[in-house]
């Protein structure tokens, strides 16, 4: 990649973070309603810390940090770097102020552009690799910022919108379309290749490409809808332990779940909280904000199962679909189902798989602290595939893997069935 192209990508991504935050009120920047949901101000600072820590400090000898204390305050989980401010207290960081965080971003951006435009730097190759990782890392945090602020705004009884829906907000089309029964695409048994194969960037957990054996299977051609999930709820799905994994049933009991996160019933109306505010629940939109346990229980109730991540990826490669994701129109909720609009592989909800998030055969994490990016989380989590409505469309590819604990619900997490 030419230095100018890399710097353009850097500037585009950095400016997008600020633009995403424009609808926020000043008070919103410090909101943290749960330990897993970081405040927007922290996201802005942490992504800046990443470039400072992994590029400017080692490769730009003239660089001086705005504040050495930021090394601790905005270190997320890199034990190889040093101490971290407790995650559950990120919302208490009233200082540095928001203006100081903006100034921190400007100073790091200026130094980064100077570094990126040095084609003769002796560490040019490593700088390019780390800069690309930093760009993709920030794009992931833009997605997290949306889901984190959604969770934090949702605990407010006012149910405020982060930003208005792009159109007029009319729900009159709801009920005028109905998703047909899902069709199933069959795949024959055999050896298939899994893992990143395209040109361009990938995260290390997408490698190495390797061969796996799949039994014959079928995959649903669309995601499970709110209407279909409502049938599971109405049939007593949350009261019937026969559908639930033991850990899932215990979690349901302890958390008191009765429906997906953000579903509400008011005055006999089925509602859903979104980043565009409280809205009538579209029955044909994909059900989202369900845990892995809920997804698995629904699949059992429906006489199906969740796909493995190898099954999902193989299907995505055999029947490719244009990548979807966060667009420039400002839609921050999964789109409703429409006939002929594709199989919803990308751009709607992350799709739970039944696969444990673990290393591919031959995987090796990078040396040093930067190797903590993915590998250290390969324990007790489930793989999800596809990306969501707030994922960068450039990250929508067959091999992209993300991962969450099976009890997590605050992400745009949905269900695709297999059998």
C-alpha cells in the first residue's frame, strides 16, 4: 500500500469516529451502564492510545506523549504494556476532559501522519502492518461504541434516541410484508478449506487457512425474525428447560430473562428500543440482542440447531454475497426482511455459531504485547459470524471471526438455523 493511501485510510477512519459521536450530548460521553460497556470518551482515547503505544513510541523517536498517565488510563487489556485502570471504573474518568481527549487525538494524528508519510523508514514494513491493524481496531471500536452507548441509553427511563432515523420514522410498512418460510440450501459432505484466502487485511485469528471435513448439512437462507422468535416466547420457551443448555437455564433463572434484550410491551404494543429510540417492533426484522443460550434454545425448539463456524464460512464462500454493514445513511438497526434482498449474511446481525472460539491449527500469536489482540481470548467464548448493521462493510468477509460469551446480549446478535 502506498504511504499516501495508508494515510488516507487512517484519516478516514479517525474522522469517522468523531463523526459517529456528533449526535451525542456532552453528558453521554461518560455513560457506562455496565462493566462490558465502555463510555464513548474512553473509546476515543483508547483507539488513540493504540496508535501511540504500538507505533509512535517504538518508531517515532521525536514523539512525546501529551500525558504519560494515559498509558495506564487507556490501556484496555494489554498486560505486556503494564497496568490498566479498572474496566468497571472507566465511566468515572471525568478527567481528562473531553476537550483534552480531543486534543490527545489531534496530537497523535499529527504524529501518525508524519510517520506514515516516511517511505524510507527502516521499519516501514512493520509500521504499515501495525497501522493497518490500528485502523481495523478503531473500526471495531466504532461498532462497540454504538452497542455500548445503546446499552447505556436504554437504562434511562426516557428511552432517548442517539439519533433520529434517516427517514420520517413512520412504521406504516410494518405488517405489509411477511417473510416466507425459510428455505434451506444443502451442502454435500467433504473436505473444505476454511480461513482467510482473499487479498488484503485479515486479523490473525482468521489464519492459517486449513482444511476441515464437513458432514452434509443445510443452512437457512435468512435470519430468524422477530415474529418467529415471538412464537417461541408464546410457546413458553423461557419456561421450558428441555430446550436449554444447563448453563443457559441457570443464566436465564439468575437474570430473569423472558424475551430478547430491548423488547418491551406497553399498552398492548410490541415495542423495541433502538438507537433511533423506542419503536414499534417490526415482526419481519431479524430478532437481535439474543444470547448464545437463547439462540441455541430457539434452534432446539424449532427442530434445528446452530451452524458451526466452518459450515457458515463454507456456505458464505460457495454462495458469495456482497458485504453489507454500516452505511452512510445513518441506519443503526438491522433492516427488515425483504424478498430478493439476499440471505442476510452481512449487514444485519452477527450470527451465533455452536463453535467454541479457539485457535485454528497452526495458529501463532504475534510476539510481544500486540499478540494479546486475539489469542488471549480463546477461552469460554463462542464464535459469531457475519457482522452487523454497525460493522464496517469492509470487514464483511467470509473468514471474519468475532467472539462473545454465550450470555452476552448487548451486541447485535441474531440467529441463523442449520440442520
